[in-house]
C-alpha cells in the first residue's frame, strides 16, 4: 500500500471544512522512535523519515503505523486513518480495473 507522510491531509476541525497538507515525516518518525519497541519499529521510523513522498508499505508496516498513530492527537489519528482508507480504495479500484481489463 502506498502512503505519503510528506503530504498528509488533515482537517482543522470536526466540521471538516478546512483541510491542510502537512509534512509529518520527522514528527511521526520521532514519535515511533520514542514509543516503539523492536527492530521493526526502528526500521519503520527510518523508512518514514527517509521517504520522499509516496512510499510502499507492507501490511505489517501498516498495522504498526495504525498502532503508533493511535498514540497521537485525534486530528493526527483521523488523518492517518483517512490516508490508509483512501489507499485501500485505490488498491481495490486498481484490482477491479485490472480484472476488467483481463476479461474477468
């Protein structure tokens, strides 16, 4: 799944009227570094920190991202979960288009 922590879209309030785009690579990587456990967390925070935009993440990494995002503010949690949900939708649409193109 492709995620982009350089351009994380978040809303500035519950009304969801104003959206902002933020680079949270360093902030999120530092949070994982401080709260994480094990080599997987270390490698994930390095991957996020060193990313240059959209980056491919494994299912295991996405689960860790959800786990560590849950330690953040409600605004941050919402933004990360929306990014993951949108990436899943894009993956599913891509699979459906591929199936249609293949004659399935």
